[in-house]
């Protein structure tokens, strides 16, 4: 879809942005498991509107942040899976390629 987002879509994006922001704060404070939960919740709220570019971009960002947290927790399979999901839609994403590469070590 292109053009302005309908109000319902805007609200879902706004909620996901807030969850991402909360996740970012938790990530900074090294509360990685709680941060992962926020990123996963944000992505779940965007699933029905993923065709909108803003939702797709936000999903990608949350996935990369989730992978960063999973790296800190040494959850290498989750890092690999999360980065692979990013690469499915953005095959040249350097953060996803790098983090997935680290997971393979």
C-alpha cells in the first residue's frame, strides 16, 4: 500500500513504536530477556499490516534489536533464526548478515 496510512494502521504502528522504545530502554539497562519480550510483542502487533512500508521497517528494526539481545544471552539459534527472517525480506542487511555470521561461530 502507498499513501497515507488509515487511522487503525497508524495506531498499530504507534503502539509498536512504544513497545520498541520500551525494549530499547531495557536493552540499554541490560535487561535482555525483558527487551526481547517487548520486541516480540511489537512485531506481533504489526503482523496484520506488514504490507505497509512503515510496519515492515519497524518489524525489521525490532528483529535486529531482538537479535542483539539474543546475542547477549548467547541464544545463538534465536539469533540465527531472527536474522534469517530479516534477510528473507532484506537480503543485504549488514546487521543481520553480521549477527547471523556470529551465531554460526
